[in-house]
């Protein structure tokens, strides 16, 4: 029946062509849309390459209400058809340009579900002309379908628009309830390798205004396919295109829309933004439409990219996207190596992610894990990440370990934090960080490698200047526990010689209780370069199996100070500081020169600061070293000390504390001096 409809449509086109005699009429696109609801005819495909003349705002404003207009779009395959509609009015939008309100009148297309996601960008205008791109539809779509068109004037202005990214020159990157009566005819973005049950988690993860005008769909396949036999080599208005975000072994993510107009080696499409990134760098593929998929909200085009990329999306703005044909963009190689529990050999997958879409790297890592793992079960994941950059030879490496009921989400969140440390311009103020390559290694461990600190045992006495031995007792998860259900680790702590004796508190706490690396410097200055940022991020890393052992003197309650004694000290310090700072000479006094000692009784001062001896006085020679030893301050008492212990591969939680007694060091008695008699 479907073939009958198409053949009937073609026959009508041929009859219309034979009946047309005017040269002016021959110049128009001959493709009347048949919209007989009773017969269910669908318009015949447009033959040949489409070239449309632009129709600007001043002329559109002169169109009468209900002027017949045409939408050129692909409904199935690569062929394009004309869909009938009517112009209504020019509406202010608040976007800096107006929108044209129109109504879909083609009953055959209405019967198929009306407007569909993926139609955005379809050229709209009178016969042979284009005044804009189909861009927005009613939020709650129902016949008659109203839609709004972005003017071709605004889309052409994007060709010469300078994006913020061009001024900043970074790598091309990345309240009250108000209900809208209209919404963008969204760009459908397909994600292969993602199971449908993961879409809700991804939606929460990608909850951002950046994704307002796109709709994610999980699908089978999605990688660019072989080109169909009748594929055109040229790009023209109404063609379907795919804009790649990710291509690879497991994950393929592609956004689909329609070309509005072509200007030599440049084109405009979509009629609204994709991610509104401004400067962009995404590869463009030709696409084939597999059909319209009905939906209770709004239908969408099922499309597949094919062949090799043909160009690059260079701008992503509110009025649409801009692309350049022939120019192909670089992409980020992402290698994910996964070591499953049930396989002795790791599985390696390769992907490429578009610059500016680094948000997709965590999705690639988590989805690859999820696809190969083939189950949702709790476990321990060990990961190692290595990122190389174009701006430096310094490679950033980071490891993380997670225990989660769903490792998919744990990998997604951890990878997101790592990637954003460099790609988020606000987070990275140290310098440009263009990812050259990223390698991710994921190891799936069958045991739940978690253990809780339960007790600490003191072995022997704790004395000043000696090494104390403690035993840490932990309770691991039953899947990783031994026969006795407990784990023990020995801790050696050197007690300083001048540690304060008496009662002390011995505490052991997992670093996870702190939530950050306690050995890093929280007051470190902001990094001045990418290399320094890499170093600073490495300093903040910590192993979740790290345990801190701390020995601290117990503070005694301060005694009550006698009020009279307190008053005495106040008077003393007041007089002391007055004498110290009151150095002004009195009237008539002469101030000595710098470094000069004032003479006494007119006598010259002695040399080298020596005092002349009195008559008959015996001068004592002072040993300077002995004097310095006598004057040297006593060693300050040490009130706190500690060490660290690493429980390999485990995530340790909890803390414990015990009170102990620090004993003074044993002082050996010095041998008695020998007398002269003993010597003899």
C-alpha cells in the first residue's frame, strides 16, 4: 500500500509537469503535496538538488494571513518532500529577532503525528523560496499544529557572528515555575550502548540548561553506516544531517536535524541551538531518515548517519548552527580498558569524543562498563585515569576506588569530577587544557573491599624516645573476610624523646572520615599554570585505604589564678612594655650615633665590649661553648605526634580512641668518677 501511495504521487507529479507551459512556473519546485485524508496519500519526493532563494523579514511582513507556504523535509530515506502549511503572522520573540507563526495544514503528515523532532531546521517559505527554519512547536502538541520559524535573516547573521570562545581562545568546549506554551522542536540525540533503564540516571546527571533543546534516545546501533545507493554527493536545503558527539565501539551519540540553506562551503541548520556552546567543533555526517516514530508528546524522526564526515559544525547559537563543508575537526581519543571478573584478559574499547563535549567522556566510561558487565550488582571498582594534554608533556594521573550498589553511577560521577577539573573554565583558571588523549582502566573486583575500624590494641609500654607498637583491629565485609572475620594491621610509632609524659589519647581514624587529604595544603596559592594545576590536583589525592594514627597529650584542666597574682603580672608586663618602647631621650640628653656606646665619666669605652678589671681583681676566662650550652633553652615539650598506615585495596571507614600512659625514658646512671687512689 505504501508503494502504491508513492507511485501514485509520482504519477501526479508527471501529469502536473506535462500540464505546465509557463517558463516561470517551470522554475518553481514542482511537487504538489497530496493531502487527501480519505486516500491517505503522501507527497511525492522532490526530484533533484534544491536551491532556494532567501526571503527576508521586510518581505515576510507583507505576506497576508493564511498565505500558503511549504516545508521541505525528509520523511523517509534521503528523499525530500514538500509539506503544506500556512503563514499566520510575525511575532516578537525577545531573542533579538522575531519568529514567524505558521500552521501545519498537510493532513497526510498530520495523520502521521504532525511535527516531529528532527524536522527542526527544515526550510520554510513560499514556493521556491525560504524565509526561515522550522524551529519551535507547541509544548502540548495537538492538531492543528502551530509552529514558529526562525528567520533566515537571523540564521545568516550567525555566519559572521564572533563567538565568545573566539575572543577567549580556549579549546572549543564545553525558582518559580514558569510554564511555556511553546518549546523547541528538539534535536533528537541518539545514544547507542545505553540500556533504556539508564536513561533516567543519565537525565539526572545531564540536568542542565545546556541540554534544553535536545532529547536523548537510547537506540540499537547508531554508528555511521554505509551510504545508501541513491545518496547525493551534495548538501542542499532540506537534507537530513547527523552531528556527532561520540563515535566508537560501544557508545555512539549523534544529534539529527535538517539543513535550512547552503551558501557555498557553508550551511545553516536546525533553526535553534543544539547546546548553545557558541564556538563549536563537531563532525557532520549525512543522514538517512528511517521514518517518523509516534509519541504521546511529540513524534520524532528515526535517523541514521552514514558514510564519512563531510564537514564541521563551527558555531552553535540560538538562531541555529553553522557548518563548514570539507573541513573535518580533530576529536579526543578515549580508550576504556575493562577487566571483568569472569575474564582473564581485559577488554579494550576505543572511542572519539568531540572537543567541547567532554561531558560525554564520563558517559563513555560508565556506559562501556555497564554494557560489558551485563549486570547490576554491588561490587568494588578500581580505576586508573591518565590524561595527556596538548599544552604540556606532563600527564595527569588519578586513581579512585568505589564501592557501590551500582558501579555505573560511581564511575559516572568520579569521572565527571576528574574531567571537569580541566575542562570547566571556571574551575580551571590556571591555563588552557586541551585534552590530547585519555586512557581509563576499570577493574571489577568480586569482593566488597570495605572494612570498618573497631579497636586498637597497645603492645607493651609506651616510653619517650622508643618505638611503640599498636595493632589495629578491623571488621571487613563478609565477602572479603577471612575465617576469623577480622583483619589486623601492625602500626609502629616512634615516640619523640621530649614527648609530654603522662596520660595521652591514642586515636586511629580513616581518612574517609575527613573527606579530603589531610596531608595537602589547604592554603596553597592558586596555580599559575597547567603544570602547577596538575601538581596541585595530585597533592589533593588520597587513597581511601589510608588510616591516620595520632598520639596527643590529654589537656589538663587549668587551675584558678589568684586575683592578686593576676594583678601583679598585669603591672609587671605594663611596666616592661613601657620601658621597652619608651626610648625617646629626655631634654638635654644627647643621642649616641648608630652603634656607638655612650661614654661614662668622659672615659673611652673598652675595646671589644670588655670591662676593665678593678685594681687587684682576678679576671675569669669564660668558656664560650659552655656559656652557650648553659644559655640554650630547654627542648620544647612535644604534645602530639603521629603516623599513617595504608590498608591496600580496601576502603576503610570509622575511627576509635583509647587512653594510654606515656612513660618517661629510662635514664642510665652515669658511672662514678674514679678517684686518684683508685687510679693508682
